[in-house]
């Protein structure tokens, strides 16, 4: 049996575990701070704990389960990591430094069961759900790699659940990880700094809306009509646009005064980027009177996907049409394209033509 992964435990659960080892509860406080605030990755580094306790802890539990397989550094500073879990499943994480804050894009599953045709991860199929500990560990390793163990990041950290996997198909572990990471005595990344992107798992959108301290929501649309969306995102056959948008409308009631939720729209040349499709998209969102913004994401080409990115002028025109119809739209700047770290490019493959820095 796999030892207990302590990174997936809340303060209360860690206290319970420590007490089950006949140790006083205050030790849990020390261990939690060591793991989540100082981001230590072994019991040996927890020198504030007695040696015997460290030995006892390593007998029953572990703090590091992901093995770094490769790490790539983009010319724009983005870093992509490919890890393996204890059972050799691939996990990818992307660290994106920005002027005022850093963003870490984490994976919620190894592979993905959904079959979006513009995404490389889809080709892996679902390998397995990640545990809460494996989700938290991705963030800890990325922060340590960027700033060093125990060093407080100089900027705030935003998290986006947009790596491999459909986060809403691993809902419990996802919410657990978010709860663990918000602890003030740990990583202290509050849900307001977290955005979860879904391909449109309707019941979970409704459920997320009922959670008081919830992360932000982004919904990947990719098409303005059911006909095209069925083709690009087959999950649409289960929950078509009408159902998806009415769940979004429902979700809107849970938005805070300045909060908007986001629709992601990947721009595929000649497939979903015409003027007519921009008008259809604006009409669709306006019909549902949604307080949302649209992020236009230039497609990131990756062999063997059959798509090309829309030209820059096309994307701009598409954006202008949306704006002219009252829909706020932005163009997302691709990051880490040269290291295959951009949206839709995560394929869990080591890329020998790129220079790995470990
Ligand atoms: S786009 Fe997201 S939901 Fe769709 S296949 Fe890729 S990882 Fe899965």
C-alpha cells in the first residue's frame, strides 16, 4: 500500500494522523508549516523535529511522490515540468512568470478522458485521477524551482486548473487540494486566486456555484453552435450549449460584484474564426445575458493535430466583432510555445529536440 501522502492533508487531518502516532498535536503544526509554508521536501530537512519522530513519520508517510523527468525553459521565462507519479503516470505543470504575479498551471488528471480534437492531452486518454497531494505537490515543486526551498515568492501566485485533465471529473481531490492550499499557515493561496477551467461538466458547474469560498470558473467553448462543438468537443453531445449556458447563467448568481466568469475560445484557422461565427458567439452569449468575458486563445500548433492558428488579424477582427456586440473579449498571449507548454500542447512526452534543463 502507498504510504500516506502528507501534502494532501488539511491541518485537521494532519493533527489526527500525528495523534494516531501518539505524538502531541503541536507537532502537526510544525509539520504542516514545514511542508506547506517552508516547502521542505523531505523529513530529513525538518530539523525542528526530533530524529525519532522523523523516523516514525517516514515509516508511515511520505512528503514527496512526484519524480521530475524533464524540465524545459522557454525564452519567455515559462517553465514546463514533466513528472512521473509513484506508479509512473505522467503529470505536467507549467510555471508562467509575469510582472506582477506568477501563474502556475496545474494538472488534475494524468491524461484526460475527454476527446477535444484540438488538444494533444486528449490523445493519451485517461490514465488516472491525481490525488489532492499530487496536485499540491506540483505547486510546491514549481515554487521551489523558481525561488528556492523556503524562499517566499516575491510576487503573488495565481493558479489555473488548465493543465492536463478535466478538473471537474476529479472534483473531490481538486476541492481538497484547494482547501489545503488556502491555509494561512501553509501556502496561503486563496480560492480567489484560483481559476478552474472546464470543458462543460454541467452538474459540477451548478455544484461549484453553491460552494461559498470557491475558485473562479472558466468554460472552454471553442464553438458557437452545437453542430461544430459536437465535433470539436464531443462532451457537447452530453451537455449541449443550451444546457451549458443555462448552468452558467445559474452560476452567475454566485458571482461577486466585480467578478466575471470566462469563456475560453481557442481560435482555429478556417474552423471557428469567421465573422459569422463571431456574430453567432456574441448572439449566443447575449441571448443568455451572461456577465462574462471571452478569452480568445490562439491555437498552439502541435503535431499531429490537424489545425492551424488563426492569423493575428483574424483574431483581432473576431475580437472587434464581439466587442461591437457588447461582449468583452481579450486575446490571450501565448506563453511557452517554444517548449510546448502552451494551451493544448501538453502531451506528456519527453521532447528530445528541446533542451531539457535537468
Ligand atoms: S482540452 Fe482539456 S478537457 Fe479537452 S481533452 Fe484537453 S485536457 Fe481534456
